[in-house]
C-alpha cells in the first residue's frame, strides 16, 4: 500500500465529475474538513490532533468518502476526523480490482492508520465499510479504540431484501451503469431520497458507469462477506455501537439482532424514518450516538493518564 504514495490519484471520468468533487471539497473546507492527497491516501481530514481518540469514517460499496461528510462535519469540531476514499473507490490510486477483497481492505486500514500515524481510532463504517470496520476490530483488537457500524454488511440477514434475494440468484442489483440504475439504487438507500438535480444524477451515473466493471469484480470478491455469518465478528471486544435504519431496504434490519448476538456487549439503536444511508438521512442522530461513545472513551483515556 505504501507504494500508492508515488502513484497518481484516480481521475474522475467526466468534467462534471471533476467539477462536483471540487464543489464538495470547497463545501467541506467551510466545515473544517480539508481535502488531502498526500501519502497515497486521498481523504478529508480535520479537527484537533492529539486531543483524544481519532475517528475514521469508512464508506460503503460503490461510493466514496463524500457520503460520510454530513456525519463528519458534525464530529470535526471536537475530534480529529479522517474520511478516506478506499482502494477501488473515489479517487484512491488505482488497483487491479481482481485483488481487492476483504483481506485487502483490512490491510488497507492497517496502512491508513500506520501512514497517518493515528492512535488507535474509533472506526465508523457504513454498509460494506461496517463489515470492514468490524472485521478490523475483530482481527486487530489492540489497533481499535471503539467501533460504530451503520447498517453493516458482513452477516446475512434473516430476512432477505430485494438486493440479497437477487445476489442469491447471482444477480447484482448494486451495479450502476445508467441514470435509471442510479435512480433505482438511490431510491433504495433512503426512506425519503434527498432531492438531487437531474444534471447531477447524470454526472454521478456517468462516473459510476465508467467503473461499473471494476466494481462488479470487487462485489463478486466480497460475496462471501455479503452472505457471511457472525463468526468473523465474535472476537470484537472494544466498545461498540450498532446502528440501523428501521426502513433499510438494502440490508434488512433483522440483521441487527445477529450483530448484537455476535457482540454481546454492544448497544443497538434502530433509527426510525431512516433507510440504508442512515448517516445521510439522520446525521444528527448518528452523530449523537458517536459522541456518547467518544465521551466514554476520552473519559477513560484521561482517567488512565498518570497524574
């Protein structure tokens, strides 16, 4: 992974994609999150360094760190926050998609923490990012201070959604290669989809279509994760919060009980009127749960410091 420091970032496929990213970067800067691309890790980063436990926000499949910015801007005033683009997504330097699987992502988080010299962070992961964050916390307990998973993949839900039923037929409904497929998936993510101008939908769909084949390969590499069991998460020992949108139509909320059974010490919160992208639809509610966890962790850290 360190070799990425000498490689160019992935370039958006369209002029519109480059313009939208520039606009998003400017808006994030106003909230205290600056975009950085050094060390081979394109990311948004901000907040006080060295004043408590840092937070790393890990995005889901088919998107990038931009989807975590609503949540990040609510946390950055009080915490050091890092929002990376994972390999294979956003503008992270390109990798052969055939090698990107679950273990590859775990190694990527190793590299991110080491490269940025972060103290053991709280990992906050949504969907695929939740499975990555959970797998990381289970396999590297000393490297993580806390865990928050938001509608995470990783455990097959007892009740199938349309997405899971299709996956079992070897159909991948998360592929975006047109405006129509983007609109369908966008609607699936929310209880009340935020308004998006038509031109922006065209740009986002064009950017996704340019990487649809690569993302299809990565998704197939992650099939055993998407349809997995709780076994890989039972070793999680750090303080953990499980968050689910009550109306999640991508990963059914029935999976929340499976996560709770796997991590008996965790706390589960089901958020009403929220879909799969809970951190976008209900960022204040999600941020409040994270803040409570951070207060407990930072309080324990201060109590353990020598007097």
